[in-house]
């Protein structure tokens, strides 16, 4: 859709005096957060679209793949829900680690598609990067990234089996590399589990140090599982299934994103508990994890 922009009139003042250089520097460093509004409790989410939602969906790995129909249901349902939330959605499937890095650079506005190596550019176009003009803009009020792949906590795998740190992906959209998102929320929804044989459960996540995942404000990383717990697939990924449901319900009730994620986590855990009682899955609790440096609430 066509992006719309709204502008704010007037400059911030304190007791009718002009902003000092320190005030101006602080205002710029905080992006679009209004420092004079002491009652502010939410990010500005008024644009339509809000910005770009990058959806990377890896299902077909060199060592095998998950069930094709379930994987397509996961991708299609989530992409549709992100569009309903007023994001400009870019869906890319089965990317190598090199291609993931390249795509993040393009979406963050660090490089242009035509400047990528010819082979990488052609493969990305084949995998879904049809609109080379889609990237983060200064008028966006947020950025969202959904990563579906194999992985460990803090890592995501390309289809070539090479791991990338989630922090490396997140940093592409941080203040240094993507200043247009400075002071604005960066949301990462991550369904990543270590894959073994195709089946109803997937192997336990590896343990990792979560403290290094993000080192600046305005990030939210929501993982499908906590380290040491499994991520279940029953007719699709349970986490994505209930995340879609919670996002749809939350949009209708105007719930904030924290409440939406809590509802998705609750529904997924209750579903797993029900399946365990029926003996469908082993008795291991699925426990999602959220890494959060947001300063305000998010309402879509």
C-alpha cells in the first residue's frame, strides 16, 4: 500500500524556552519519543503501513525438510496476519546464511539490491525479493522481523547449515546501521529449534548466553522456546499457530504486544499440556522466552 506520513507541529519547549543544544541532542538520540510528555506509555504506531515486516521462512535444508504442507501453512498464515497488522510484508523462503545477511542489509537500507553480487541478487529474486524498493524508511514507526528456521537460542541457521547470531541480524536494524529506526520498536518473532527426524516434536534447544542478544533499547525478541525445552509441531508449529491467534485477537481488543505474547505463550503451553495428557507428546514443557529492552508499550 501507499505509505502515509503525518507530521508533528511545533518544537518541544520547557516553560516557554527554546530547547538547548543538550535538549536537542537528547531528542535526536531518542528518535520520535517526546521527552516532554511525562505521561507517555506507548510508542507512536500511527502510520499505515507501520513499516516493513521481514519474514524469513527456512523449511528445506540440505539435510532434509519439514513437512511441506505444514511449512506453507505456517508461512502463509503468519504473513497474512502481519499484513492485517498494517505492515508491508516481505516473505523470503529457504535462505542461506549469506543470503540472510544480504537481505537484512537491503531491508535496513545499508545497500541496494543492484549492488549485491550477481549470483546472490539472482537467487534472492528467485526466492521472493521481487520489490527491490522495499526497505526501512524514516517515516516508518517500527520494524518487525519473523524468523522461522532451525537454530539454537541466540542463533538461526541458513539452509546451508551455517549459523548466524540473532544479535548480528538485530544489529542490522540498530541505531548504528539503521538510524531511521532510532527510538522506534524493533520486534523479532523467532521460531527456531534444532531439527532431527521429521515428527511431532523437535529436539531441545542448545543453551546459550542470552545477555549478549541485544545491547540497546527498543528491541523485543520473542523465542518459541527457552533453552533446554522442545518446540513442538502438531499440524504446524504450535508457537506460530497461537501467536497468529493472539495477534488477531489482540488487534480486535486493542491489547498491547506484551499481553499478546503472554496470551500466545499461555495457549501454546496449555495445548502442549493437553497433548501430553493424551499421550501424544512426551512430558516436556514447551516454555517460550522473551528478551525485552522496550521502553514503552506497543499497540498495533
